[in-house]
């Protein structure tokens, strides 16, 4: 039976949607604390949510199947699999170790090495890309007295310092499209948030670790830089291929040929090219390649990904964000508070940038003030930043989950190192919002 329509009496006594979602998130965290597989926790959470919003068995199964079989999910699965295979091959061949050694020659502080590598990987718009940088962070600070939760924070936070404005990210592309603003103007307006994010990470995540000095002093040399660039070629290949695909699409569009490639599939050629390069340079044998492909970690991560997508699908189709937005408008909540809360909740619920942009911006943009362009952008920047911080705190954010799993960290304890940088970025966004409006 489908219980989608509640009676008037039931609606009056029903628990608010936002409260239901918070309770379910809390249950997911509690189950995770007791070492239940996170994929199972999320799957059970999606079932509970379906029961609570009275979707019925048939609609729940329908939405779950849609979530795991759509092109976007398939592309995400392929991306995650490629990342894991590439990471495994680089580890097996000693490529990861050589990469860290080459960059270590450019810096004496292991914290700098780890955070820089995470930020560098952050230039790659790939869901779950924290998997790529996690071994690099481990190689840089893993031998020192750094907790698993601190390593999780280093990898997770610095992996995400660019997505406020970096134009290769689908969330940024969608935001620019919905706002109907010039990309360069948006980049210029949002770039300061990356600087604030980096400073917050340095102060609240790296500083408490303490300086971790290498036993051998390093001095900058051009040949060291060249050696580092050679070892980091797999990453550069992915970036260059992505940029090449984007440039090709732009040229064809200029010539009148519309080439539409989904964000996920546009990344796959670069990952494939990079994997081939790794195999060739490191003389990877077929046995090692097959071992990396059929590694158990690949299967477990794919199960986690599918669980996330099912949970997200049930959330979206239950219209939770729309119901929360309607409640805010019904009770005449101030515009600024709506701009702060709606993207934040959307980010917390969906755990991805496309999720909070796609669900909240179509509802918010029409109510932004348009008298002055800077004022309009100030509302947009505030909305994106708070949505992004909601995403960073989301317990279903793939990068947080894979980082936590990689380092065998406690999820709740990991939040202790993330919350202060998040609050710093949010406070700075509010301050900048009112400063821009004042002038």
C-alpha cells in the first residue's frame, strides 16, 4: 500500500521532516560507532526514511533501482573503481613512495607535504577523489605520531579547498548556470573563500599536529622539481585530459556542434589514460593489474557508493528539501536566514555539491535581490558557502566516508577536527556578506 498522502489530522501531529532526517542521521552515526558497515547503515537508513515518509515498498524499490542504474551512478562507480585501481597500482609499484620522496625534497615539513598533496588532488573533479590522496597523506605523515582522525581531517579538508570556485567542478558549473552570471566574475568573487579555507585548515588541523620535520634537510633545486613533475604525471594527465575534453567541447560549440558529455564520463578518459601511463612506466604485469581490479576494497567501496545513492534518491524523491523550504516561507523566516539554512540543510542531506546546488539554488535564485549585481552575488556566495559547509559535515559525503575507512578512523572523533574550520569558513562568509553589502 502507498501511504504517500497523510490525513489532515496526521499532518498536524507528524514529526517535522527536518527532525526525522536528523534522527535518521543520528542513528546512522550510532550504528557506525558500533562498527556496523557504513554501507549497511545507510541502506537501513534509507529503508527507515521510506517507512517514515510512507513511500510504500513499491515506490521505495522503484526509487532505489533508479538511483543505482542511472548514468550518473554508473559513471561514479567507474570513477571510484578507476581511482582505487590506480591507487593500488601506484602503491604496488612504489610510485606513491617515489612521488612523496620527490615532493619531500621541496619541503622539510611532512604536514606541508601531506596537505599539499591532498589539495593538489582536489583539483581533480572526481567524486571520492579523497581515495587518491589518502595514500599520499599516509605516506607523508603516517610514520609519525598522528592519529587516524587527524589524518582523516588533513586528507578530507585540504582535498576540498578549491570547490568554491574551481570551474572543473560540476557543482560550480551548475551554480554559474543557474545564477546566469559570467564564470570569471563568479570565480573572482568566490576565490577568497579558498584562501580562508586553507588558513582555517592550517590553524585548526595542521597546527595542533605540531611541526613534523624530516631527518634530512631539503633545499629547492630545479632538478628536484622536474623529478616531482615526472612522478606526478598520472595526476597531470587526468587534469590535462579533462581540460582537453572541455576545450574540445567549447571549440565544437563555437562551430555550432553541441557536444554534451556528463561530468562523470568526461573524467573517465583521463583516468583511463593515466592508468595506462602508470602500467607502462612502472612495467605493471597483468597479474598485478588483475589483482588491483578485483581487490576487495573495490567491491566494498562500490557497495558504499550504491548505498549512498539509494539513500540520496529516497531523500530527493521524498521531497524533504522542498517541504523544509515551504515551512521556512510559511513562517516568514527572514531571507538571509533562508539563504543560510536551506543550502546548508541540502548539503547535509545530499552530501554532494551537485545535490545542494541542484535542490536549493532553483528555489533560492528567484528570491535573490537583483537591484545591484554585487548584492546579487553576495547572496549567491553566501548560499554556496553554507551549502558547501553543510556538505562537508554530511555523514554521507563520500570523501569523508572513504577517508575515514582508509585510515580506520572513528567518524564522530573525526568531526572534532573538522568542525572548527567549518565554523570559521561560515563565520567569514557572513562577515564578508555584510562587508560587501555595506560598501
